C-alpha cells in the first residue's frame, strides 16, 4: 500500500522557496522514496500483529507443555 504524497505540490513549494527545478524534483522524489520504503502501513501493522499473536500462542503452548511435564515428573 502506497503512502499518499503529492510530489508535484512538494516540488512546487520548494521552487517557490528558491530551489532550482532540478533540485526540487530530486528532493521530492527522494522524500517520496523514503516514505514508501520506511513507513509502516496499516496492512504492515496488521501482519505484524498476526505474526506476534501466533508467536505468543506458540510460547504459551510450549510453556504449558513444560509445566505439564514438570507436574507429571514431580
């Protein structure tokens, strides 16, 4: 899922602030790339939550099994 970022508007604001057209375009493209490469989307967070839930479930199951074995041995 892409992050909504208006590179044209951003570049226009940079040009209005004194950047050259080339500098403004490169800066806008770099910032858009950074957003899409480093920001987590809602879908990313849902997938992470799912994986962590499965991992926690596995840990609880192993711990319960270990306790059952220890109770049986004792």
